[in-house]
């Protein structure tokens, strides 16, 4: 009997081997792509740098009526630390005291080393001033910070370590004293969300991450005991990566990201129930006419941005809507970065056609780090970095903002909220400015944690955006108001507001609180030349305002000047 070289059995084996290779090939392709521009592996060794020994310079802080910006990674005197780097921000606000805000980031103590640690800073005055006490765990490689509060004001900081596992720190005093962290499984580019409902899932913690870089078998975990422990890893359908999570008003969990076949949304109505194992209802393809990517000129070793999901919890006509947004490489044209939005009005089963949020012309400008959050009243806030104003041959970027008050059908004009900066400077031996920003919306405005190089290095900032004032904003480039001052400042009885108007026109002097809410108009007259008026700290109805920080806006048809005053 002649022995055949190819037995039927061997043929079958070869066939199965081929199928296996085909099935796992996309994973390797994604893993390879990751390695090129997103991999949180320790590289340079830890170098101890004393903050006291670093050179200091003025922090960058900007106060306008449409927004205010405060530098977060400052020393104990509020100064910029020259020669450090900070990026990849996440923000959390205490729902029991919204003046308590915490921002986390990747802190590089010196730009001579890409060794990164868990940076954090906190504000107790609504983001106006910040304290950066130092990194949480000095000398330990930590990356990918993700922060959140539960409904009772407990704070959680999820942190990726160099072995592709995550820790969750839990503290109950607004971010001041740190205990030991709890192991939380995890992997690279994890995201975390708390259930802040008062339903069956109240206090649950959810996290998912990039399946390609983890020591777990899968890409999801849950805590049902307030962060004391995290469950064994379980799989999310189609393993989305580089995305975020959202919990709706009923405790339903959504997660989004890039899968092998494109962008997806995955939904679980059972994850909230501690008595049930985590199961997923379905996975829906999301068409944003493009895909998440990275490695572009604006952020060479980082992402173009992550994919955002949020839900309408307003109780109004948009209640339950699911919104997704991301900066994507476009499919239907050559644009390397647009901010694209889509919505679902049927609980994530189907999505609308994608809508481009940036309204610049052509396909040459890059809109990156697109970031979205939804306010309790249903307003959708979106920010991104934008190269549309960049001189030819540069990647200079400005922060832009737009919002929608009608469930994403129409959007406010694209408004720039920063000067242009070069995102390619200040690198800490790693050519990127992190992979994402983070934002939280309330009914008054948006709270953004972000990075830029306006102060000459990579630094972390908090910006509070007041949508109503963005609509009212005027062109600051025309100078008709000069020498605007207020004295004494601080004041208790009365302050004199003085300014000069170059050409006669109607001048309105109006007082705003730190959230950008008008407290009353104190002057509205035709004025020319030097002018002064006295203000006793009362509102438009003659009632004395409470002690605090206010902004006096001196506005003409074409110009606005702001003075920050302290009423004692
Ligand atoms: Ca700095
Ligand atoms: Ca990262
Ligand atoms: Ca573009």
C-alpha cells in the first residue's frame, strides 16, 4: 500500500491552521499598529528630580467671559515648573460639591526621560486655582489615568502600570490623602465609569481596555462592592479599543471603540445587576465615515483621539438618546482628521448618518482630540484641537468649541477658545501630547481637562466654558478699550472701574460670576475718552453680592475687556 503524502487528515489540519491564521491576523495587524503609536511600556528608567530644584516661571492663566483657563501642574506658589511635561488628562467633579474638581495626567518630572508617573491636581474653588501636591506613587511607572466620582462623593483614580494591569485608588476627601490601591485587572488604554444612578447598579464601577495589551484573557471588569474588589475579566463583544463608557439614567452600560471591522457600540442592560454575570445585548456598527487612527504629524506617536459615547439623561424629549463622537481619518475623502458625530434614538440599535462638527473648508486641516460630554439638561458640548489657522507647514493648533441644544441637529458656530500653539514641542522623549483630553458638562457649562504648549512646554490646564457667553462673544482683535482697571481690588465697600474708549460708542459694563452668569449691568451709555465709575458690589437689583471672585466686562460693539475683581 502506497502512503499518500497528503492524507485527508493532514489536509483538514492545514485547512484549520489556515482558518486560525486568518482569524487571528487582524489582531496582529491591530497590535502592530498599536506598537507604532500607542504602547505604554516602560522605557527610560526612573530619574529622581526634585521639584524644588527645577526652574520656575509664571503659570499661564486666562480669564474671559466666554471661558477661563487655569494651569493645573503648578508648584506650591502657583508657578509653572519649567522643564517638566504633563499630558493625557482625565477630570472628575464631586457631585456633592461641584467646587471640588480633580484632574489626573501623565507626569514626566523632566523632559529628559519618558518615565511617567501618576500626576494629579485638585481645585476646591471650581477650577480657578489648583494644587499639584506631586505624583501619587513616586518612582512607580504609571500611565493612562482615568478619574471618576460616585454619587456620594467618593473619588476613584484608575491607573495603568508597566505590567499592563491597572490599579484603582479610592479616596473620600476630594483627592488629598491616598491609601493603597486595589488591583483592578485592566490593560492599556483602559476607561472607567461609575454608576451614579440610585438604581440596582448604584456605585458599580465598569472598566474596559485594549485587548491587545493586557495580562487578562479578556477586556472588561466590574466592581459591585464600591471598588473594594474587581471581578475576573470577561469579554466585550468584538473587543472595542480606544473608546470610552457611559451609563444612562437607568444604569444601562454602553461602550464604544475601534474593532476589527470598524467603529462599534456595545450595550449591556444586565451589567448593572450585581446578581447577574455581565452579558452584552448587542454590538452595533457605528458609521463616522472614518476610523480612529494615530501616528499623524500633529501627534506622531499618539492617537488622533479616542471615541466618545454619552447619553441624554435630561428627562426631556431627547431622554435616552445615545451620542458618539470621534476625531477620525475620513473614509470618503482625503481628510486626515475631522470631528464626526452620530446619534441613536433607539438605544443604540441604529445610528443616524454621521455629521461633521468642524465647519472649516477643504480637507487639509486636522481636527484632533475631539472630546464630547452631555449636560444634565441634554446640551451636547464638543471641543477639539484644530490646525485651520496654522501657518503653512506647521501643525499649530487652537482649541475650538461648539455645542448643540437640540439633540445634535444644529450646532453653534465653531469658536476658537485658545491662541494657537505648536503641539510638536516639549516632548518628554516621546513624540506625543498624550492620547486624549476629557470633559464633563453641567447645565452652566463645560469643564475641560487638556494639555497644550502655550507656556512653552507640555502642561495641563483646566478650562471652564460658558456656552451662553460664547454665543455673545465679540471679536477681541479690534482694540477700542484701553487701560481698564479696578481699584481698590480686592474691595469690600466700593471699587472704581476706570477705562478709556478711543472712539465714541455705546459701552456696556456688566458683572459676571466665575461661572459666567450675569449678575447685572452697571453701565450702558455712549462714551468717549477716559471714564470711571464706582461700583459697590451690588447686582442689577441693588442687592449686595456675596463675597467671591467676579469679572467686570467692559463691552463695546466690537471689543470686550475683562477685569477680575475680588469682593471681600
Ligand atoms: Ca511646566
Ligand atoms: Ca495612553
Ligand atoms: Ca479636517
